[in-house]
């Protein structure tokens, strides 16, 4: 009696043993899987093609964070507002702690800012001349503030300030300008500046932000902007040391050290003189 049974998806009579099955072609013994009866090799190949198609997106959005890959340039307007605030603070200082023509350096700074915004009003794009002009602008703001701080300290040491109220206002304006100036330095130098960060030209960061250590706490496309550097500069000036953002390179450590020293000296002398006047 010949019985029929199924082997490898085919009907086989009991009289057909393994020898008969081995004599058949390999395709006859291969199970048919997948939609439309496709062979496993074809299904695997289609899956591999799909994986290769998705690889760039997965690589960009999951494996490599935004601050380590090429992105669009950041907007210029936050930086422009910071520079305008520094110019306004410099113009508010009395003549005794600035130049005789106290409007001279602020006017130069304003002209440079207008040129930068006029030639590149949107997102910051690569341009060597704009980069040089931007660095000159930061140097000018820093030099003007150093001169004002030096003249104020000289007057404090010689007991030249006799009213506590104006003294605190002058000291506060110089301190705030110092915060803005150093925020611009951090923003301009970290990983090659805004253009260098957008083009991912530097592999290693100069400053370690919390979002870099714990990317799950930030949006997937997060990367440091000017406001982050402004906050870092403010906390460094108030705590006289790094807080949540850590400097990694030597220049970053020395720059934060200089800012802390300037801030500590200004606050200590201004507050001490103001207390002395009040008593």
C-alpha cells in the first residue's frame, strides 16, 4: 500500500525513500517563503537593500549627534543683539572711565556689526573676510571694556569715586559687558567658530555641554548656539569657576580663568568701595 506524506512542501509517496528525494533538484527541496512565494535569498537581498537605503538617515539621526556632523549655520540675530547690548552699555558709561570721545569705539563696533548683518543677515555662512571682521569686532569690544575696567580700578584705588549708587551702576555695566565679550570669545573659538561647528571641521569639542554627555535629555538636533555660550559666560562670571559646562582644551581653561579673575577683581573692588562709602 502506498501512502502519501509531505516532505519539504511536496507530496511524496511511501515508496519514495531518501534516495529518491536526494535525486531531486535542490530547488525542489527548498521551502518557499515570503510574500508571493519568494525564496529566502531574495527576501534577504531585499532586506539588505532597504537597510542600505536607511543607513544614512539612521547614521545622521541616531548614531552621530547634531553637534558632531554637518548642519545648517546658526542664525546671526542672537549674536547681533548681544553686540548691540554691549555697545549700549559702553555708551552708558561716564566719560571719566572711557575715552574723551566715548562714542568713538562704540561707533566703530556698530559699523562693523552693520556690515556683518548687511552682508549675511540670515544664517551664518562661510566667508573668510566676514570671519576676520567678526574677530576684530570682538577684539574691539574687549579692548574698550578693558580700558574702562582699568580706569575704574585706578579711581577706586585712589578713592576717586565718592557716590555708592553711580559706582555700582558703572561697575555693573562693565561687569555685564565683560560677560558679553567673553561669550563672544567662546562662541567664536569653540570648535573653529560658528562656521567650523556647522561644517564639523573639528572632531573634539573645546567645551563639554551637559547635552553632549546625556543626549537623551535634549532634542536629537541639539547643538550649542550663542545663547548657550552667553549662559556659560554668565555662570562663570558669577561663580568665578565653571559650573555645568566644562572646558576641555588648554585655551578654554585659560580663557575661563582670565574671565573669572577679571570678574572677581571688579566685583570685589566695586563692592568694597561702595560699602566703604556707605559707612
